[in-house]
């Protein structure tokens, strides 16, 4: 599947051989073919990527597709990059990393794209990274969850969760719980085997042990599982104070629906990387916790480009029928990736991957998330993950205190 957000008119002209010299006719023909003569528009900068437009990850990937379309359209209104319009070629990897690998190969060798943008989710990103490395292409990506696997020097993460998220991220979650009204003593950990989810849940188990918390249940399921009834029953029987759900996409919705069928509501519950809109609108998700790098609230709205993007995204997401039209961690990470790539192109005034990569690595970049750096292990910077909670049908940041708004605090069922 290929879509483009701009369709520049192909250059075309007629040369009157009787009115020009042979030399000028040849020059005019060459210039016409390059798309820069006789007032024709500049050739677009072609950016290629894949997204999981179908398959288990499609609910979240639709957010990333909308963000890319918004960025390209708004940038083209302002003249594009380097005086050239942007053309985004996005193909459906069907939530399959192997297919993503094939499609990125096609984008480079067949579609002849100038630059790459990363796909959604860790598996596809690692596949794309392997292709980018083979062709020495810069790869900015927005949702990689296992930094230790990102060995390529020209890859750059917009998903800023530090270089050791298996430790730092769970500690952030349990710090929030410890400061809440009902610090848990017993925990159930249930998780998908999806690589980044499994990695983070394993880290949470280690952090729990060091904090003296008791694990009363541990369960795994295969990526793409749709039957959460047995898992819901096991959680109910374990009677945990807190449920850590290693969820991706609609896993959280499916588990909560299974819990509802057996009249069970967890006292406190956390979902790692859910499809944010579908989860926040679910009544059973009351007081559910998750992670975020950005929410549509102060102090985030003061960051570079935040206010304008939030306004445009809300309008477009509403028209597109998305469950939640507010900007949160998925849409923010996606927009940040475009900001990073744009900064590299603007600073180097070129499309040279090596030059762009060197500049990104050496500089801090103003983004929706604040100033980001890429000089840590595997080009990761700081852990900017915060904890948010569903309160009154909206995501609200509840930890750390300095990132909350209006005195928001963590609530328990």
C-alpha cells in the first residue's frame, strides 16, 4: 500500500527547435527533465516508511499515520525542506517485522526515497534498522523499547526512555505507586511476549524484588492473542494489590473486557503501551495507569511546536473519528521524530545521511518533548517517561509532581 501526501505535477514542456539553438534546446530539455525549468515546481524530497496499517498493531499505527500526514501537509504549506516539497511514501507492513524489512528494501532500491522514517513498534524498527545500516541511511524512529538492541550509529530515537529503561521505567512506576494513597504489597505481572513489552515486564519483576514487593502471579501470552478469559480468571484468583499488564495495542481493552465478564476490577492496574484512545474511553479503565512522554496539558504545551500541533491534531483526529483526539505519548513521539529529521536537514542544508547523522548526534534538538540529546549509549538520551492515569475519561499526568497540572494526584479504585 502506498500513499503520498503531495502529488507534484510532472515537468513537461514543448521546445520549438526553430526558435532556439541546438545547445539551448538540449539545456532546456535537461532542465525540464530535472523538474526545475520553466517555472516548474521543485522535485519533492521523498521520505519512505512503513506502518502497521493492518494487523494487531493497526489501532496505534493509525495515530502515527495521521501525525505524518499532518507534518508533511503543514511543512509543505511553509515551503517544505530546502525549498522542496515533501512526499511521504508509507507502506503497510501488516504488523509483521519480516515484511517491514522487505518493504524498506523496496523503498530504498525501487522507490528511490531520499530519506527514511522509522515504522511503529520495536520489531519493525529493528528490521528497518538492519536495512538502513546496509545502505548507510539515517533512521529516526519513534517507538523502540529496547535500546540495547539499537547498535547502528545512524539510528536516532524520538522515544526518549533512556538507555536502561528496564530499570528506570519500572522504578518510575513504582515510585508513583509508593507516593499514592494505597502503596501495593502484592503484584501480578501478566505480559505479551512482544519483544519490547517482554523486556520491560522482565525489568519490572527485578525492580519489584529489590523493592520488597511480592509477586503473586506471572503469566505470558503470545503476541496477537485474543483470548484473555483464562488470564482474567488467574488474576482474580491471585488477589493482587496491583496488576502490571505488559500490554501493546488493544491487549488492555481485551483483558479489561474479560475481567468485566467475571465481575472483577483490579484495585490498581497499569498498561505498558496500550492503544491510548481505545483504552481511555473504556469505562473499565477507570484509574488505569500508563506511561507518557507528552500530554495535552501544562507544562508540556510550552515545548517547541507543541501548541500548534495539539490544535491541528485535535481537529484532524476528531474528523478522522479517532477515539481520543488529544495528543499523548504515541502522537507526540511520532511528531518528535519528524522534528528531529527536519532539524538535521535544515542544519546541514543537505540530504546527505552521513552529514545529517553526525549533526544529530552532536547537538541537542528542540522538540515537542523539550531538548533531546543523542550522545548516550546507542544514541539514547535521558529517560523522559512519566506516569499518567485515566481520570474522568481523560489521561492525566500524576507523576512526577513537577510534571502534573492542577494538583493532579494518583487515585486508586
